[in-house]
C-alpha cells in the first residue's frame, strides 16, 4: 500500500468512525443496521492501513461481533433492545480501540 492509498484509507476510516460516533450519540440504533454495517465495513477495509498487531486483531474481532449482531437492530421487542445494548457497547469499544491506533 503506497502512501496516498494509506492516507485515503485512513481518512475513510476516520469518517466512518465519526459517523458511528454520531449514531451512538443520536439515540436509538434500532432500525439503523444498514448505517452501522456500512460504516463498520469502511473501518474494516481500512484496518490494513493501521498496520498489524494485537490491537488491530482485537478491533477486527469486535467489529466482526458488531456485524453479526447488527441485523437484530431491525427487529422489535426485547431481543432488539438487547441487541442494541450489545452493539452500542461493542461500537464504543471499537471506537476506543481505533482512537488508540490512530
């Protein structure tokens, strides 16, 4: 990956992280699985620009868990509420890990 690609990838990652932060601060995540998945995907695609190591591996793992649970955000009822809490917590952890890497 050349320097220009790395810079572009890092910018996309930062934009996606900011969008996720806004989603978390904007109230309920219910019904927003496509937005969550889209931004998580951008961050996952930019992980290569962040290098390698245990922090990147942990971030990738947490983002994978978000992707698995996010489809439940489209449901209603107690399971959707539980999924929202889990996704919110994991997104918070992801953003903290990402801040440490950047």
